[in-house]
């Protein structure tokens, strides 16, 4: 297990952000080094629907992230909470499926594998190339990985 400390969680309520801007906003923040970025639907005062933008990042990036929030969102302010993140130790292994190579993310807790998952980007690329549904590629990658684990 790994513990990341000196993290900040920034939250901003967005009630007038154009929906077309939402996906590019997440990309903007992730490309700036934010560790996690997501939206949560909320209801604000007077029953107004909105989205809560949540960003998790290292403290030293606060000035940069603050500038991005104020220049690229409709937010007039945000909240900051200091936090820590407990994560599984992780590494990657690659499997060769009949559609092509897929990286598998392995999560370990106290030296034991407790989780694994095919990497989305690898599977999406192979689905596009092969014309197969994404779920078929995921299933194949999981099957190959588990088959290799039984052989070891």
C-alpha cells in the first residue's frame, strides 16, 4: 500500500458551465498534473441543478490549479481540504490477446494481488482496430491474464 500525503481536494460548484466544456475541462486538469478529476451532480440553493468539480492534487500545484479553475470554469470560488490518499501498490504486466497487446494494471495490498484490470486505452484502441465491441476486448484480456496466472 502507498500513502500520498500533502494532497489537496479542491471543490467548486458549477451551475452555469456549458456542458460542451465539461470533458475538455477534465482533460485540461489531468494534463496539468491533477491526480483525479471528476464531476458530481448536485442541487444547490433554490433547487438549482449544478455540478461539483472535484480535483485532487499535490499542494505545490495550488497556484497553477487555482489559475486554471478561475480562467477555464464559471466558478467564482472554491473550497480546499487537506487530505491523504491510501492506494494499492501497483504495477503493470502486458498480455498478448488475439487482438493485440493489452497492459493489465495489478493492485497489491501487503504484497498480495487483490485487484487487476485491463487498461482502457489499450482495449479501446484494439476495439477500434478490430471492429470488436470494447467488452469483448476487456473479456479477452481478463481471460488471457487469468489463464497465465493459473499456469504460474
